C-alpha cells in the first residue's frame, strides 16, 4: 500500500545585528532575508529528484536564535509524523560550550520520532566554531 508523502522543510532566517548600517528598517531587512532564504531553498531543491513527493517550504524568522523552539511550533502546527534534523557535527567539547541543536531537539518532549543526520566525516571542533563567529 502506498501512502502519499509530504515533506515540510523548515528554513530559518535571521536579521543580522548590523542591519541598521544598511539604511533599512528591521522589517525591511527581515523581508530581504526571507527573500534570500527562499532563493537559496529554490536553488537547493532544484537539485533534488522529488517525483511523487509533496514538498512544502516553511520560512521561520529566528529572532531569538532558537530554531529548536520554532521546530517545536511548526511540528505541532502541521501535526507532523517525524523530524529529520541536519546536525553540524560539532565535537563533544564544542557542544559543551555552545550546546547542540540536535541535543536540544531530542531533549524536548514532542512525542515525535527524530532522526539526526550529518555529512559523513564532518565534525566541527571548537576552533572551527570560533572561525564561524
């Protein structure tokens, strides 16, 4: 028996701290960042074979730097059956200092199966994280 598959892909975007140096208001810059997120998603999704899969994009403004909270809200709103979470693959030391989104997601009580995936061989240590800052 075949069941229709619907995939909801949640995309997060933030307003950079220095947005005011652009001469734009917070709301204007938020709209620009959302447009950029949509453009990036379209580029990514165009490379994937989606025959028979219904894909819905959800764009979430992450103003509190807390994507786990937004994932929880989206999961409840859409009554989803499972979550696949892309982890950055931080080392245990790095996760100790900055936390891990995957660990936070697993730690909340959603009663939804969660699968955490990351690219093979990718693991960011504390030095790699500091370079991102």
